[in-house]
C-alpha cells in the first residue's frame, strides 16, 4: 500500500498573495494530478504530470503554476489568490495507464480573506 | 468535451434498503468509468471501476454500464449509516498521445442512510 500526503491541511491567504500547496506520494506512481473541488461544481483538473519534470495543463490551469520536482512530489502554486475564494484542492496519483486507479490525498482547504 | 451528470442530487434511504445512483455522460466512446465515495472533509475512495458494458460487482457495490444509452449506475446493497457520503461518478475518455489518464467528474450525489 501507499499514501498521499498533502500540506498544509488548511491554508488561509490574502487577496493577491502567491500560495503554494504540496503533495507527496510513496506509491512510486508515474502520474500525479491536481484537482480543484468547489461546492456545486465537482472536481476539475488543474494540472497533471506524467513523469518527473513533465507538466500538462488541465481544464482549469489559468491562475496556477505547477512543479514536479521529483517523481514523488508535485506542487501547485496559486499565482494570485482571489478574494472570497474557497475551495478544496485534491492531489492524486496513478500509474501511467488508461485503466490505472487514481488514488487521492485528503485535500488542502483554501480560504482567501 | 465529455460531460458527466449525476442524479439525484441527494438521496435518503433506510438502512438495508437498496440505494441506486445514476450517471449520464455525453461521449459514448469512453471506455473507463469509476465510482468514488467521499466522506465529509476527506479524500476520495474508489468503489468500482468498469471498462465494458454490463455489470461489475465489488462487495456491496455494483456498477451497471450501458454505453449505447450513455448511462452508468451504482447500486449499493444493504446500505449502512457509515455509507452516508457523497458519491462521485468519473469518466475517462480515450487517451490520445500524452493526454494521460484524465478523469471528468460529475457533481456528486449526497447519500444519507437512516438507521
């Protein structure tokens, strides 16, 4: 088995601030993902990475940067936090295979004041 | 772009009664369907993955896929109060090149199981 760790669990920021979320996995999975979950809108893919140093944009990449520093870690940066923004950011990982399961971390809850 | 819709938005059932959740999608060429469960403030747990038309059972959870009707359902046998959670349907369209194992999610169905 393995585990996905996301830090921090709760993140409070100010409008315009740059904020970074981190994700670590010990499954030795090739592919990692960042999703945003908003109430009433489901999960939407922000960025994913097929392997170390690879980055692919998802449907919601505007306003975000990502970095895959090594196989086990994937970071997401909110480049300029928007006032009153509230969402949960979920990290996931999987093997590089169309039919591979995606395993999810517990999430980081963002609040922007 | 694949669209995924779930119904109902919320469902309340009594403990032990069958719970049935529905998911429709727009692209019938998809070949990869999953049901996830999300307990409050926690990550997602995969329940059933199904890749071809028909039925797939995992314990008390059974998925039925009918791609011609653009429909996949989840049936929960003998639900318990601990099954109260949000259930998410996810569809992965066919992959091209480096598009990866992307998932398109529905908004979810909130299931409440009453003792």
